[in-house]
């Protein structure tokens, strides 16, 4: 249950949602309106591209989809359990995500569309990093499931069922973080172009350092 999770989960979820929102904003503004933090739109575009004689467009969209899956696979390989606990490879994965974003920035600044793949892989890695803990589904790179769960919980409340206030708070934190991240990413992109990806990359590194420092401190205590 969510009540078993440590209190720092909310802070981490907010920051991860902020990162994902900013990356997705840069993608929407700079990748020909192509989102990378989720795959629903990409899968739809793949279906549409099948009617397009331009095979290159279809292959590019498939590449974005597969990159997201490969990013998730990296997290799946390094995190073999679903329980949230200190001492896992969260800091390493956050650094890998930061590297992916920097590689994406470099490629995109040099007009290589392959940068889209690294940005998508970064989001897939992050989404798998915070996927399911103690029965509480946590998604930080898209909001469809979050709003669906909030609607289900609201419907249950109308029936008189007890409302899990902490879960509601966590979901609201993720929504606010993603929206603020979108605002941040959009404003940075309008001023600095693809250099805007430096900010979510730096945030990932800061999160990794904070996590590692917190873990070391607990071990010493």
C-alpha cells in the first residue's frame, strides 16, 4: 500500500514529473510536435504513417517507440523487484537519464533527428524507474492514468468509500509537477532552443546526488 512508502516519495515524484514535463514541452515545440514522454500519440501517428508513402517517417516513429521501450528495459534490468527501498540503482538510472538527455541535446543541436530517440529512451527509463511500488501505481511521464485513478477515487468517494488522502496528494503533486515542468521547458526552449534540455538533465543529476547522500547518511546512522 502507498502508506508503506517513505515520505520522500512525494518529493521525488514531483521532481521526476517536473523533468518529464519539461522534456515533453521541448519535444512538442522542437520535434515537429512529437511527444516523447508517452507513446499513445506516437502509436496513433504510426497507424497514420502506414498510409503515407514516406517510409522514412514511419521508421522514425517506430524508432521513437522502440527507444522508449529500450529505456524502460534498462530500468527493468537494473531494478528487478517492485518494492521501493534505499540502496537500489535509482541514482545510477537518474545519471543515465541525464546522459541520454545530453546526448539528445547534442544531436538535435546538430540537426540529427536521432536525438529524438535518446529523449524518448530517457522518458521510458524514468517511467519504468517509478512504475509500481507496493500496489501503488506511480507514473511520472504522463498523466492519463493519474487522472483516470483520480476519477475512480472520486466516484468511490461519491459512494461513501474512504478516500486515500495520501494517494490523492501524490497524484496532485505529479500533475502539478508535470504542468510546471511543461511551463519551464516551453519558456526555456523559446529562449535557448534545444539547450533547454540541460535543465532537466541537471535536475536528474541533482536528484541522483541527493538520493545517494541520503542513502549514505542512513547507512552511517
